[in-house]
């Protein structure tokens, strides 16, 4: 049986970007995480210890988003590494970081990166 946990729409205000202004002004980001795991025991026994705690996923994302990077690709790789290292039972994961209203000299709602690991 395949189980997935979705933590969607983690909203962050962060200071990523190649432009100096982005480091001073910041911008809005949305992060989505999908974790493949086996939560059969948690479903059977109703125990948090037998699954992945959403609180931990949110905490890791918020902590890494708070560290400035030029590229959201770099931030994404850090988040994936921490999720893999700190949370047990992940067989696969997908991460998406969306940057809202990027300063790219055009009328663009958002840009995003996705990492599957």
C-alpha cells in the first residue's frame, strides 16, 4: 500500500533572489510538500509516533526559508536534505516552492521549482 502525506500552502515571507533589492524588501512564497511513507501503524493505532508529524515538516520549511539564498533551487535542495535527514520513514518526496510576483520585468503571477527525491 502506498501512503502520502501532503503539507500544502506553507506561506513564508523570505528574502531570496539575485537582486540586492530582494534581500532588503523580500517577497511572498508558498511551499508544498508531498511525502511518501507507510503510515499503516498510525492509521491502525491512532498514534502520532508512527507517522510523520506535520509540525516538523512545517518547522523545517520555515527554518530553511528564513536563510537567504540567491536561488529558490538552492533553498529547495536544503529543505529536501533536512526532510530526508530529520524525518524517518520517507520513501520519496516532492517539494514545490512558488515565488509570488517575482521581479522579472513582466506581468507574471509566480515562478516555481519542483524537486522529486
